[in-house]
C-alpha cells in the first residue's frame, strides 16, 4: 500500500467530483442551466491534457539526455493518455456546445485548435509505428514530440485569443470568474482538475507496466 | 557564432550550386505549382470574377502549402547517403539545419512569387494592397520552409517517407497558414496595414519558435 496514497487521492477526488459535481448546488444561469456542471468534466480534460502532454515532452527530453528506453516508454504512453483526454475533451465540449451554442460544431477557434493539435499527436503515433529499430524509433519520436509541443502551445493558447471565440473569457464574453461569485463552482472544479490528472497518470503507469511486461515476454521467447 | 555564419554561407552556396547544375528540383517544383494552378483554373472553369476573394485566397494558399510540402520533402533525400557523413565531419549540425532552412526559403520565395504571377494571370487578381500581399507571400514562404525543413529531416529517417511528410507536416504549418490566410485576406480587402500587425507578429513568433527548436533538436536527429 506504500506509494498508493496518490491513487487513493485520485479515487477520493473522482468520487467527490462525480457525486459533488452532480448534486451540489450550482449558480442558476440562463442558457447554461444545469449544463454548467459540465465545467467539472470538460474543462479538467484540457488541464489534464496539457499537463500530461507537458510531462510527455519532459520525458522525451529526458530520453534524449539519457538514452534510457524507459523514458521513451513513458513519453509515448503519456502522449496516448493526452490523446485520450483530448478526445474526451472534444466530445464533452461538443455535447455542451449542442445545448448552449446550438450545434455540435460551430467552428469555434478553440474547437478547431484542439482538433488540429490532436492531429499532431495522431501523427506522433503513426510516426512511432513506422520504425523497425527501437533506438531509432525512440530518438526520432522524442524529437518529434518536443517539436510538436512547441508548435502545439501557440496553436492552442495564442491563436484562439486573437480571434473571437464563443468560449467564456474570449471575444468580450465574461469569463467563468464572473459567474461563480460565491465560489461554489471552484469548490468542485479545482479538486476535479487534480483528480482527473491523477487518474490520467495512474492510467499511464498501468499502460507502462503492461508494455514493460509485454516487452519482457517478447525478449524471453 | 562567426564560424557558424561562414559555414552556413558555404553550405547555402553549395546547395544553390548543386541545384543550379541540375535544376531538377526547381523545375519540378515550378511545374508542380503551375500544373496545379492550371488544373484549378480548368476545374473552376468559370469567369474569373465569379471566384470570390475568399475562395481565391484560400485556393492560393492551399497550392502554396502543397508546393512547400513537396519542395521541403526533398531536403534530406537528394544527396547520396554517404555524403551526409562527410558533411557531418566538416561542419556543425546546427549550420546544416540552418543552411537547409535558408536554402528552402530561397527556393520557396522564388516558386511562390512565380506561382502568384501565374495564378493571378489565369484566375484574376482581386488584391487591393499588393505590397502587403507580397509581404504575406514572403512570410509564408519563409515560414513554411522553416517549419517543414525539420519535419523533412524527421520524415527522411523513417520508411514510407512521402505519406509521413504530409502527416507530420500539415499540423506543423496549421497555425502558420491560418494566420497567413487572415493576413492576406486583409491585404486583399485593402484594410489598413496596422490591422494586420498582430498576425504578422504571430507568424514571426512561430518562425522564431520553430527555428529555435530545430536548432536545438537537429544535433540529436543527425546522429542516427
């Protein structure tokens, strides 16, 4: 059980997010109505994705420094988790958009940026698949991962801010800070971010362990 | 620093001399652009005024995009494999990547402006602020080549080079092309130049990021 404290934290926070997020009181607002609860599910996906992809890039840098294949494995699996978070973020966002903006996809710059960013990481997965040699695969994909993150950041942070967006806090829309004057939302929102991110890391570590065992089995054959 | 600049100078001259001797890459790219433009012209097959400025602009940039992809993909595959080892012994890897970027930018500038000429002859020219549009085309050529040279280096290490180049390259120039289309649309509409300053700054910032990252990462890439 030693070293399991963060897994327990993740479980507790996830349970709190699910129960508290669906049952606690939220501000009553026009248009948003009860969909405001999606704040606990949609927004943490993006926080989780950025953090996980950042970690993935750091592991790629570590790999280039150390040539240790374990770091490459972590980078790859963290990127996979980032992709999962990204897809979930887009899906939860689309559902939210359907009920508030009236359409699943309205060409919002943040929607487009997120989709473009995901394309980058799909390319990363395909790049990894096109090498026979492990060392070569690890090094080239680490380079691409760092390169991708460097372009991904302006794509997702800078570009949407230059254009009008339907998202809160952009193009003259009030940010969420204007809504939660009584901080009711924050009470669940911040734990939700930590919970989802920890869950992502847990998920990644399971994948890494599975992949390590698979590699071991292949070597023993 | 001084040695890097002189190395880059020599390497760019070498690239240009090699290209000028054969001219296969340049001619190929020119023919690629012109035939794409011609196919677009025939496919639209309507009076040029009917092509709305937005369509005109987008089509132009899409053609530029694929020309750049094709041009850059040859950066590291042109010369025989053994010769790379020879260069790597003589010069630093940083000057190799920078010289490739400079050379690709020169090539793209030439092809882009010639392409723009042909494009506006056959499909009309709705541009109201030609100088601003020229700045956009120049920035585009430089931006595409700086983003794509590193991608070409990565793709050349893998098998299945051609598809991979497009897959890896398209997301890499996505932010760039969005900004370029916006800036050049402003030029077409003849808006005040100060309106376009934001986009130009972002394009330059992306260029700086991409070139810095390429500069830092290329030494790891060529080792294989």
